[in-house]
């Protein structure tokens, strides 16, 4: 009996110990799973915030031009970094009133910035969100807009004393060498140009004229220079007719079709966009003429990397308009006010992320950069507005993203 009692007591003890050990193991497993889940969550959060690219904006201030740097997360959101990089040149304190004063090289290795107040261009090497100064190069009278194709860079000189374009050769290290005697005057001395832009194949350069010249035919013009094998532009441009009044800026699709925005001298609610086919000889053929968006003073335009949509910035309305861009080149308004940034926001430069999923907008009036996700149907979802680092209502110009 005694032995039986001991046996029973031992069995009870073992059962208690087994339950206790099991409970401890369960707690350890729960703790481990919780830690793993937390680590996974932290990893996802870290991944979300990890820099997937960068956005650069230009202050254009007269005391010393600077580049403000933003880190771009994989979800498209921006974080302004607490550092600005001096261009070592001067801005002009009022917006350049042109598209393209800040350009990334095609491989995103180099950044080029105009300094219209000191008549030069600054070259930076790009390493993630880091910029390293490489060069400052004389660029003619008031450089305002840049365009790049292969190893060629052309600058638009916007001075009333001599508006035109001039060329540079890009070396393997990103630095520039000017093409001697490459300056070419525009077809009108009072053009007040809006942008210089290479065609996708690099064989033609287009320049928009923001001022009507009643002494010339056509009165509203888009100049076209053909580019030779030596990189030089033709001596005289072809003066193409703009369908609408005051063509401001343009954007190309890879098939040679393009969109030009028309501000109609900032008359209320009459801004529009036209689409064209660029021909090999530099002439352009209208596809869709002056498709209105119901907004005021449209100035900037981008086309998505898949070529399906065009977005325009409407300075006077504080809005972004969206258009569909059919394979045929037909332009159809989707939403005149696809995004509203505020009555005093003064939206200027637009730029797209390298993957084409996100749209960024420089807000001159509030000194900010707005971020959007481009949805499948071309609508825009706001990803927030980042303020700070840029002058407020004082000339910020130029935006470049990758």
C-alpha cells in the first residue's frame, strides 16, 4: 500500500510538472511569435520608409541658388532631408516661368541646374539622395530651361537681348563642354520662350513661344531645330503654328507624339492642351486641337511613362488636370481638377518617379512639394504635402524626381 501511495504521488507530481512545463513552453512560443510578428511589422515599416528614390527642388533665390533634397519611399511619400546643397550660382527670385530648369541625366547619375542670375549651369553627381558638386559652366544670357538626349545637353537662353538655344557635350563623368558657336536664335526676337525639348530620337529640338508676334506667320509659334550628326542644331528653325494661344510647355511620348499646353494669356477658365505628331523634318501635325480643361493659366505638363495619361499644372487655379492620351495621339480630358492644391498654392513644375507610379508637384506659392499616387484609371491619390526649405511665394523653380 505504501508503495502504491508513493506511485500515485509521483504520478501527480509528474502531471503537475508536465502542465507547468507545457504552460511555460506555450508562453515562450507566444512570446516568440509576438516578437517575430513585431519584427516583421518593423521590417515592413522600415521597408516602407526606406529610400526608393529622390526628389530635388530648386530655390532659385538671388542670394544663392540651392537644391532642396527629399527622400522618396517605396510608397511614394516624401521626407525632406535637413540639408540643402548650394549650386554656387545665383537665382533670379521670381520663377523662371519655363519648364525644365532642373534636369536629371537619363541614367539619373547626374543633376543639372540652371542659375539664371549668374548665367551658368551647375552639374552634380547623384548618389541616392546625396549630391556632389562637379562643375559650374557658363551657359549664355539667362539660362532658363534644359533638355538632354544621349551625350548632348541644350540650354534655352531667355534673355530679351538674345533668346535662343546653345549646345553642350556631356562627358562620361557628367561634366559639360560647350559646342563652339552653337548658339541659335529663335525665329522671333520677342519669343519669350517657355521650354526647350529634345524629341525622343534626339533628331529635333522644339521651343515654345509664349508671346504672339503679329508681324510673323504664324503668329503663335513652336520652333523646331533639326540636329545634325555633329550635335549642332540647324542654323534656322522651322516656325510651326501652335493650335492654341500662348503655347507654354510640352511633353513627348516615345512614339514622337506630343502634348503642348496653352495658357491663352491666363484668361480665366480657358486653358487647354493640344496634341501633335512630330514629323522627321521638324514640322508638326495637329491631332487634337485645344482640348479645354476649364482651368486658368496652365503652364506645365508631363506624360506618364506608359504614355496613357498627361497631367497639367494650372498656376492660376491651383489645380492639376488629367487627360487620357490614346495610342492614336487623341487627347481627352478626364478631370479638369484632378487635384486641388489651394487657391494660393501656385503649382509650377511637375515630375514623375522613375517607375511612373508617382507624380510630384512644386508649389511656388506655399514653398512645398505635393506627392500623388497615379491610379490605374489616371486619377490621383494625395500622398501629402511636404513644406519647408523652399522660399514661399518667392520664385522656387525646378523639380526633378527618380
